[in-house]
């Protein structure tokens, strides 16, 4: 629950004109909800709010990836330079 997190100190720190906050929560439903909640609370205080990428780890075999991991990997794809 939001009251179980130390959100107050994060919001206070965000008032010191940060350029970016990188959210690093677990890749679970709870982690996703926490990230969305924090992003909403911080959107007017910070220029940029990002989240760590999710997807396939290096060395992983595609046959063992679950559907959500594949979806996140597709969403986070980048062009090869």
C-alpha cells in the first residue's frame, strides 16, 4: 500500500530540481502499479521520469521466456545502430 512506502522523502527530494528520476521496481504487478503511482505523484515535480527496461536477460533461451517478458522486450526494443 502507498502508506507502506517511503514516498514522502522521495517527493521531498524531487523538489530539489532533479533532471530525472529512474524508477527501479520489481517486474511484477505490484511493481508496475507502484511505478505508475509514483510517476503520477512526481509528474509535475520532475522533468523526466523513466523506468528500467524489462525483457530477456543476456544468455536466456527464447523457448523459456513467458508471454509478459516477450511483450516487455518488444516494447523496449531499440533500433540497431
